[in-house]
């Protein structure tokens, strides 16, 4: 197994285009990690880091994971890529209800570029609001002890710095997607989560050595994480195959069709999108509330912290909603049935046309519901166990899902590049034969 992995990695660097893409991706992620340690001007970063680490609570730990530690240190990338994700959510929701956006979504590449441009504008607007909220919050936090020189110059500098950091990350993600391997935005979140793992593991074992954590607690956490990882890998590769048969057609002297194939529907069509969308929506008001020194606002923010009952209910509900919403945006049973009928295809035992669309919709609804429940369990159960067992670091189901999901997608893209050039992929020779057949 290890030998095959080493061989696959060597094959990556034998393909010039793939080698350049991998190196470019790693270089851009390295730039992101360097920027995550550049402090925002005008702030006492050391004292702020100590304060947020000690009193930030579960919400700060949750948000800090997604920013790769940049939020607790309030670096230039403190807002991370979350404003972009929030803007994407808003645009996708508006696409369903706004006719102009719905028309753009159906115009192909031109419409897609216009929607992306709107998403960029929305990202800057959300980053401006969040950046200004953070600047005001810092001035009022702990009697202004973390701000070296309060006032409008500090506020403007902080807003400009944080917005510029988010804009740069947005551009960085787009460059990775276009010129590298994998989805750039997802890889930025992935690298932020992975970067915090080594220190969290070391911290956990340090607490074990001094007797603050029992061996049983460590074993329970390890078993839960392994079980969740196994479930994610198994279910992310799960497919519901709908058999499709194409009738023979004679065009001139040639015979077309007459073959059997299938439509592979993923159990989790939406991937890591639902938990990312859900967490970013909940985190937005919770973040604003954490910086407003008003008792009732602080109380609402505490209720929206990970581990609370309100947070868990909202989180599960939003995950289920976005699973169905994203699947409905990506897959249209009516279009699938029309395309199938156009090329002479049909599902055995199902009449072409509307009956086929109804059948696909029924199957899609069932597997989407199963996928939504799976996502909710994977994201919520480990987090509840961690908070109930008072583990010293946050690395719950959402983080595991993102890390494994993005890792599998990126590895699949790399493998496709290798198989196109007759190199053995990560899955070995059997995978190559199966795919070519």
C-alpha cells in the first residue's frame, strides 16, 4: 500500500502540467498560511490572543478553526473566506426568487461569470460590515485595552486591512481553482483546519501527561473520530444507480444506441456545502453579538455558540435545508428526463417524459433525505460528545467532513489527470481497468 502511494506521488511529478498545477496549489496555500500570521496594525495582538483564547468560548474556537487561527490573533486574514461563502449563499438563494438572476443562471458561461461578479461585490459588502463591527468591538472590549490608538483612523485602517485580506483570499481561491488542482475556496478552508490539528493534538497529550485528561477519554475520542472518518469515506463514495437503456436508431448506414448505462446519483450530492453554509450563517450574527457589550445581545450570542441547544437545532435544520436546496439547484429531474428522451433513452419499466421525471425526483428525494440525515449526524454527534466530555480542542464532525471531503475531491482530480495520461492512479491498476472499460 505504501509502495503504491509512493509510486503514485512520483507519477504526479512525471506529468509536466499536473506537476505545475500541484506546485502552484501548494505555493498559494503557503502564501495563505504566511498571511495568516501577519498582524493587523494598531492592535495589541499578544494580549488580544490571550483574552480571546481564555474567554472566547466555544464560538471563538469554532470560528478560529475555519480561519486557521487567524481570527484569535486578528491577522490580516482574520475574516477568512467566510464572507465569500456568505455572499455565495445569498446569491444562490436569490437565484430562486429573482427572475433576473434565474435568467442569468440559465445563460451558460456568460451568466455564470456575471453571478460570480455579483458574488464578489457581495463579499466586499459583507466584509465591510464585519470589519467595521470588529473595529468597534475591539474599541469597546476590555475598556479598549487591545487598541493602541482608538478613533476613526484605527477603524478605517482595520476595515481596509480586513476587507483587503478577504478580497485577496477570494482571488487566491479563484486562482487555485483555475490554475491549480481542486476547489480553491474549499482548499483554503481545508488548510486552515489542518494547520490547527498538530498543535491541538500536542496540547491534548500535554494535558493527558499532567493528569487533566484520562486515558479513557482519549480512547473514546479516538474511536469516535475513526468511526466518523470511516462513515464519511464510505458514504461519500455511495451511489444510487438508475439503469438507463438506449434504443437502437439507424441514421443512414450507421446504427446508434442500443446500449445499457446508468445515472449515478450520489447519496450526498451537496458534499461539504451544507455544513459550511449552515455554520457561516449561524456564525455571522453570533460573531456580531460577541463584540457588542450589551447583556441581552451577549445572551443571544451565547445561545448561538456551538454545543448549545438552539445552535444544534438551527444547525441540523439548515444542513437538511441546504442539502435539498443545493441538490435542486444542481440536478433537475425534468431536464434529465427531457435529455434522456431526446437521445432515445428510457428507464426500464418507466414511461419516458413526465413519468421518468417523477421517478427520478422520487429517487432523488429519498437519497437526499438519507444524505441530509447522514450529514447532520456526522456534523453534530462528535461535537456534542466533545463539548459534553470537555475536550480541550475543537475538531468535530464538520471539520472532519470538510477535511475528508475536500481531500477526496482533490485526490480524485489528481487521479483523473493521471489516468488521462495512462499513469496508474491512487486506486491502483484495478481502478484504471474499471474506468477504461
